[in-house]
C-alpha cells in the first residue's frame, strides 16, 4: 500500500513539473486604428463597454462569452442597465447598437475614456485592448460647441480593427452684392462679395448659403437654423426666401421654413428655422444639397460712415448627433459681410480762406443713363460747412445753388468717388477711398487746396472758394474826372491855338 502511495505521489509530482514547464498563455490584446478621413482634426473617445472570454466557435468564428460590464461604464450605469450578458444579448442589430450608444452618452454612463486626437487625413492607434465591445465617440476637436458634432457607435474588438470617422460638420457663408450706380443699373447681374459700398437708401441684396455634413444620411431627423444679425444701419425688408439648391437646380421651400425677423426694425436679428430637413417635401435633400436664403435690407440713416462699416453676421445651428434618439446641436463660426458708405464735406470760404456763410449747395450723382440725379439739397444759412452723408462710389457734381451777396458763383465741380475694399475676406476691411475731377486729378477747388481724405471716417473734405465781385465806380466820380481831363485838354488846346495865331500876326 505504501508502495502504491509513493508511486502516486511520484506521478503527481511529475504532472506538476510538466504543468509548470508549459508556458503561461497571456491574455490576448488588440490594436484599434483610428482613421480620420475628414478635412479637419477629430477627437476619438474610446470606452470599454463589455468584456468577456474569447473563444473560437464553430466555423472558426470568434465568440465572446461570460460577458461582464467593461471599465468604461460607470457604476451608476451598470446598476441602471442591469445584467451585462442580458443587455449584450438584447442588441441584435446596428440600429439597436446605435440606440444603446446614445443611451450611454446621453445619460453620462461613460467613464475612463482613452482619447486620441487625429489630424485630418491621418491615423493613430490605441494598443493593448482586451477582447470586448467598445464605444467609439467621434467628435470634432473643438470643445466649445462651435463647429462641433459627434457620432457614437459600438465596435466589436476581437482582433485588430480600424474605426473610420463618419463625421463632418456643415458650414455657412454670407455674401452681399455691390453696384456703382453710375456704371450699372442692374445689381442682380453682379457677383456676390464679402463687402460692398452703397448710398444710404440703397436696397442691398444678401445671400446665406449653408451646406450639409457628409454623414447627413445617418440622421433620422436634422435641425437647421440660420441666425442673421444685422447692424443698426440696416433695415430688413421682410422678404426672405429659402431654397434647396442641388447643382444648378434650385427649389423654393420658403413655406416649409419658419422665418422670424425679430422685433427690431433696424438692427434686426433674423432667424430662419427648419425643424427637420428630413421632412421637406417637393425636393431631394442629401449631403450634397445646399440650403440658401436670400433677402434684401435697406441702408438707413443710422449707417456708420467710414472704415468701421455696417457689418452683418450669420451662424448656423445644426443637429450633431446622428445616433437613434440622439439630441444635441452644434454651431458654426460666424461669417461676416460689411457694407461701407462715405461722405463729402464742403467748407465754404472766401478768397482769404475765411469761413463764408449764406451759401447753398446741391449734390448730384450721374446714373447709368448719364442723367444727373439729385442726391441732396442744402439751403443757405449761417453754416459754413456742409456734409453730404451716405454716398457710394460713382460720378458726382457739386453746384452752388445759392450764392452769398457780393460774391461770384463758383463753377460747377464734377468729380468721381472711388473706393477699394476687400471683396473676399472673413473680416473685410476698407482699403482706400479717393476722389478726382473728371480729368483724373485730385479735387482742387481753390487753386491750391486739395481734397483731404480720411479713411477711418470715410470723409472726403475740401474748401470751396467764392471770390468777391468786381468793384463798380461811385456814381459820377469817374465822369467828373473825365470832364476835368477833357476840359484841361480843351483849354490847353485853345491856348496853343491862340499863341500860334499871335505869332503869325507878328510875323505879318
């Protein structure tokens, strides 16, 4: 018996030695490659949702069993969601997986993310991942809410795997039209720019263009709202129209949008809202479609003169969570257009450069037909400085319509106002304004005084000189002198004649 026990103990020892000599099998780990195909950098947050034992099933398929909650789910989340195996088995489709991902995100059931920011067009990796199911949240790197969007989805990791971003965000662009009334009478034919200059009273066309994200098809609904903020120098004309543009084709959908001009007549905030683009009828809306809003505003008497200009900004608010039941919105950066306007200041002086009152002026502007149209009439008063505010580029004529007593009317002055402003810019500025007479010289009205141009105030100023009239003689004064002179000449002539006669008699 003892002999048998010794044999069994020896065999057991041998088995233990053999077991100890077998290499330990390390738990498998895998690599997740994050692929950013977008045009901007993206941030990926990766959370372990489920983990379990990996085995090879029938047909070589990898199977995850004995499923438990992963390290990426909070304790509160685990309690609220219940048994991990039951929850995992209830997710049988991609749609259900997306819905579950949204539950985790919207209820803040996630913790301990591994975060990677991947540059546009680049890849990065996360290594050492256990077998399991991971939630990959793909969002823009901006954390402020501006320009942000995200998508979250459940990814099975039972081998090395790649997650490719499906994220993109829409954009918005604001444009305005310009016109020189002297050269053109049809503003509709002119191109769209980021800046323009106009006369006060001009009706100005504006256009807003919004794009859609490349993953627009992943959304079951899509919120879309333009917010357009006008400065006090602009009066909204209440005529906004909304279009869906597909290539060269556009379809009006104004009746399917909510247009709210706000309560302010001047400096209004205009909103154009489509609660769900997916419900728009009568036209196809897809990722390549553009949503366009057009309207006009009038440059009013509150317009800011000069380089500050009259800005108009827009931003777009949009859905940014394509997961089923997902909510949330992002906003684009603001895009700005600026309308500039200018002024001409006339200082009335005499030939000694002293202020001269009691003059009146009319400023005319030449239209595209060559006709002079009245811009403004200023009647004579004690004033000696006259401002013509809110003018555009073009050809002008200044006429003195009331002349101070005792002074001569100055000759009509024709001049051209020109301006240069940035037409393609995210923040357009006024570069130059100038004025010249019809022979392309800087305005010189007094012979030596040139026009003074102040860019910041948008002002072209100059002196206009009236010279006093000719001094007429005092009544009878010059006539008396002529009589004296003529009388003296006659007397001298008579004396000469008398003396000559006496000499002839003496000789006789």
